[in-house]
């Protein structure tokens, strides 16, 4: 690794955000194929073959046949090194999924063009928005009947509140899908034609010169009309606004048939930002600076059940990681030698010797790290900004099955909460332990780990979904607590109301206008 600057600037680190079934796995596979990281489609998630390449580390994963963790995949394309961080789907949705978005520099949003914007995409989009992450949109499945492209753009604007710039535009769809009009490269890419005829170059007016079979179809004229409309009334392309996450470039295509994917990848690499500076107690940390730093955004326990090991996922933010280097962990005030490190690929885990800003590596965790920990190597010690807190939506009341195991129970809960695996609350009146999560899977992981790591079986009573709102003032009348608006303390002794539903929240607000409530996810 000769030139640190060049290395860092070649990095593109992103997560794919989407609703399950929009085509995230299919697109990831195609990208990995372009990058030569895998040889066959079906390697990332072999639903049919039963081959799970990315991760089959945890018992639960094997039982459920899903990938619990946000895994990391890396490949090279032209001069770029691309890191893709996976964000798991709805059954395995968890706080980890959200936290993954703190470790990326951009996001790719895949939308099933027949369905438009769906719930999980919107949730993840909001986190990207909150963090100002640039978003690139891929409208997928154009080989099938889909919503009208203009309708899809309107949805982006109305539901998500983001402006869009279509980089290309579909010519027909479904059975009549002829290809895409590539505004950016001033060419048409034809669907299902031989490689040598695939691209048709356009003249300066954005039209085909001379005769062409495409012109025989009414769809060509319709596309030209729509392109004219976009040119006149649409948003202007702006690299700066893309970088700020205010404007999303939109690409149409079909991941399954590998159509429009390469054009998307090449434009993405051109406009997606390299590793960005991050805020710390010492101000912004420049990704090009020589001193090594990074932060831990996720801890995965029991990756290898035989060894009970834990892996901490580290996003490198500056300098160069070298195997065996010593780093400071300011929170614990200790120096640690990073002897065992792992790099993630699509089909295995391999040892990494060197990595730079933008890369994600796994480091062996003997039980030292917590989510959000900063690691530094220089004399200047600092800590990166605290990771955001995500509002839990699902709650359970938890107790130890065996009252004799209280000590283990408390220790287990404290550690798992500190690690960020789950959020803990205590009811104000009765001191019951409640757990909060953003997805059901977090409970399964919690139960599994309490049993296997802390030798404690737990009883969990489902309380279902609640709307959690934090109270601004320190003091609040405890008598306002009821079954429909339960008052609890979070782990920092901050008061939180858990409302049964939207109606209960509105009713409470009407009756108690003096009690100011907020959702932490709206404030970060
Ligand atoms: P996900 O990771 O976002 O959950 O989605 P995934 O890629 O697994 O795709 C979901 C389904 O949509 C798959 O079909 C996949 O083949 C299909 N699909 C993805 N991209 C396209 C596309 O561009 N066009 C069309 N027509 N279909 C697409 P499945 O039958 O549910 O899964 P499988 O059994 O084929 O794996």
C-alpha cells in the first residue's frame, strides 16, 4: 500500500436499503459478479440450494435459515474498492440494521418498481436522511409491469421528501420493455439484444440518427416526450446536492436480468463520495490523516460456536490498520494489540493485514469492546460522536425463569444492554424489567445468549408494539402512568412513556400539554 491518499480515495462504502423482496440480494450478487468477488450467482443467498455463504455463524441463523447479522462484502471494480454492508430484512431487522448506516458513506435504495416505496425502505431512508447520507436509487424489476416512472418519482418526493434526478428512463416495461434511455451517457441501452448492438449512441439533440427499429415503436416517441418534460420541468443534476443527500440520482433497471446494473455501478462509483470526515471530541477527523482511528458499530457474539468468540465490527475512519498494531480504547483507558483481524468477503472470512479509511474489519473481542467505542493509535486521544439511539417499537416484560439465578440474570442483562444488543427500561411504579427492540429477532438473540452465555433461562411476556416518547423535563407526575401510557425509566434514568398506539399518544398530548415529549430519532 504505497499511497495512503490514493487508497482512501478509492474506497466506496455503502449499504443497500430496501424492503424484503425488492431485489437486494439479486443486485448484490450482480455487483459482486462484476467485481469478480464471486463466480456464480446464488452465492450470496442460496434459497434454493440451501447454501448460505455470507454467514452461518450463529445457531439461530442456521435454524431460521437467515442471515442475522449485517455482513460485509468487498470487491474491486476498475480503480475502486467497494465495501457493501448488508442490512438484514424484516424478520431479522434489528438495531444493528440501523447502526450499519452509521458506518457507510452512502446508501443504495432499491425499490420494486411495481410496489413503490414500502415500509422498511422508508424506515431506513429516514435514518440516512437524519445522517445526511447520499442516496442512490435503483428502480428494479422493469422487466415486469411496474408503476409509471413519473408516478414513482412523485412518490419519492411526496412520501420521502427527497428530490430526484433520473439518470436514465425506461422505454416501456414488462413484456414491452425495450431498454433505458441513458440521459447521463447520451445513449440508449437496449434490453435483450446482442452485446454489439446493445448501445445506441444519441445525437446532440438526444435522438437516434437515421433509421432504427426502436423508432418503429410508439414507446420511443413517448420516451422522448417524457425526457423533454424532465429536461424542462425536472430537477437539475447537482453533484453537491447528491453529496448532501438532498437529491437522489435514480436508475431504472432489472437486477434479475442484469440489465442496467453495470451502468448503475459505474455512475455510482463516479458520484458516490469516498470516506468522509467524522465528528469527534477533537473536531472533524480527516480520513486522509496518517493516524489510525475507527469506531465499533456492531458486536457479533458466537460467530464460531466452538470458541465462543466475539467479533467487533470496526469502521476505519483515518490512517492505516496493520495487523498486530496497538491501539488505545479511550473509554477503557487501555492499549490493546489487534492481533486477530478479519476481513469479510462474500464466501469466506479471511485474515486482513492492512486496511484503510472506509474499510470495515472484524477484530477479535475478548469482551473488551462496546458498541460506539473509538479506537485510536496516535498520541491525541479522542472519541467519535456517540452513535445515535434508535427508538424501540416492540416491548416485552422479562424475568428469570429460575429465581435462584437472579445474579446471572442481572449480569447478563446489564452486559447485553451495554453492548447495544437490546434496550432496557424499568417501570416507574413496579420496577419491572422491560426490554425494547426495533425487531423481533433481537429478543430471540437475547434469549439465546442469556441461556448460552449467562446460563439463565428467561421468561418473556410480550407487550406488543408501543410508541416510545421521551419526556423533556426531569420531573413528571408518576400518576400519569397507566396501561395505555406506561411510564418507565430508560437505562440513563430518563423518563419515557410507552403509548399503546397513536390514539393514546394524541389523547395524552391533548390532556397534558405541559408534558413535552420527543422522539430521539427526530432529533439526531
Ligand atoms: P431481497 O434480497 O431484497 O429480499 O430480494 P431478492 O434479491 O431475494 O429478490 C426477491 C425476488 O425478486 C426473487 O424472486 C428475485 O428473483 C426477484 N427479482 C429480483 N430482481 C428482479 C428483477 O429485476 N426482475 C424480476 N422479475 N424479479 C426480480 P423469488 O422467486 O422470490 O426468489 P428466488 O426463489 O428466485 O430466489
